[in-house]
């Protein structure tokens, strides 16, 4: 798969289920985290079973792995993408308040969220 994924943005007003809109945002983040973690756990389980069955890598070897700069950079990028998916609800709201539609930086998003 090449290129960057374009996030889908729902049109219209977001439904509100709780009296406090912040609770709705927090719930959306929690649900997003549940989905992300579920997929991660399934993939991790599959990999561990495959490694154990093939005998190609022990848990001790797995714990001792050190990554080179390229792998570290890729892992950092993946982490940033993951956080972006989890924090999508906050990002979408901030984009709606920005006149130019620019996506705020992660630090800006976190500062806004913590206000």
C-alpha cells in the first residue's frame, strides 16, 4: 500500500449522549483505544504462537532486541499515527475551530485538551 491514508470526516453535528460534551469526547477516545488494543493483542498473540511453534525466537531474545535508527524512526512514526487515530475526535474539533483547517500539532492538541 503506497501513499498516506486520507482520514474520513463525518459531516454534520456529532450526536451527544452524555450531559457533558467532554464525557462524549473521552468516551470516543476510550472506544478508539479499545479497538486499537484489540487488534494489537490479536496480532501479538498470532506472532507469539508462530514464533513459539517455529522455535525461531524465544521470549528472552524478543525482550533483548535493540533497534537501529531506521527502526526507531519508523516506530516513532507509527506511534504518532496511532496517537492521531486515538485522538481523532479532539483533532477534528480543533480543525473545525481553526479558520485555515490546519491540523494542530500533537503538543497543541494536548494543551487544548488539558485546558
